[in-house]
């Protein structure tokens, strides 16, 4: 496989995460293209320097690195293998990096389908949220061949200041899975703790200040993550539970966390996104 320098990058999925990625890449001097099913997202990315592509296939044919950042497992598979998908017209020797959070089992199925394509595959799910995407300070959980991953680091570093290679393809999704499990566990514990404090007459503000300097400190508490929309919470925990079932591993806390998070969202009027 060619070890050519990454000079052109395409981003599929130009939403709250993918749009900033395309902007950072273009600002850093990479030849950048973007594709999204929404015209307004394409227009916004175009204004930020990403040339519009008519399809994932068109984008991939002109890109050394194609980053896929859509929402659901089925959308990743459609972007890669569907009509007008990446695998219709890939650039020989190029790299596809799945930035979406998908099940590790899905990532391995994708790798199997791409085995004879001549295209290198990475998974690079990201953490820290939308503001970090805007600021170019995302964290990457990486999986795939290390030489290929390292070749893409200059592109990744335009939008991430913490890049971690964890192992072969799928390892990045496992890392993100564990991250999400612990994140939602912290949010659940924070929520129940503050409900208890309120019931017992202790104000949340002073208590939070104290907890942030105590052994209970955590990222979700520090960033007040519970105040933000949490569209992927149930999806994340469903993936955890399915993977645990497949591995014949009992994770009873995870089932409880899924229900607590669902209750938090219901109480705050946050709907679950429609599965695709």
C-alpha cells in the first residue's frame, strides 16, 4: 500500500463535530472536501474552506484520507458501501477513518468487508464534545495499523490535541465505549448525589465547589455536562450492553446507568434520537 503523505482530506458528515473538523483541516492547509445530506451543512462547510462533493464516492476519489463522521452504525455502512458510497470510487492506497461512535462489532464487520479493497481502515472515535471540536481540542481513541495511523497524525492534530493509538482496528471503538460507560456513570452518580443533597437541604452551588476539590471530582461535574443535550446516551449504553452480552460478561451497573440516564433526559425534556 502506498505510504504517500496525506495532503487531501474529505469529511463525510458536516454536523456539530464534522463541520469544525473540516474547518480546522482547511485552515491548516489541507485540500479539504466535505459531504453531507443537508444542503445547509454543505454551505456552512464551504464557507469555511471545504469544497463540496456530490457524493461520498466523489469525495473519496479525490482524498488521501476520508473521515466518516455520521451518527449511526447504519449510516456509516451506507456512506461506505451504499449507492454512491466511498467504496464505489476510492483513491488507491488511501485511508478511511471512521470517526463515528459505532459498536466494536460493527467496526470489525466493516474491516472484513474492506479487506480486499486496497484501502487502509482506521477507527478514530472522539471525545470531549462539541466545544472541543470547535476549539480543535478533541481527544482521539485510535485503532488500526500504527504506520497508517501515524501517517494521518498531522491531519488529526488539526482538530485534536490528545491522540491515542490503542491497537488494531476496533480498538478505538472499544476505548470510546469504555469512556462513554464511565462518563454516563459519573453523570448518573452526580445527578443522584445532588438530588439527595437538595432533599436534605444543602445548596448545589457550594456543594459542587467542594466536590470539585474532593475525591468525588470528575469531568462531568467540572464541565456541568448534565446541562447539555445528551442525544447519544441511550445509544452508547445500548452498545455497551450488546457488546457485554456477546462477550458473555455481566455488567449490571451498566443496565442501571442506562435507565438513570434515560430518566435524567426525560426529566429535562431531552428526547432520544430516532434510531436509524
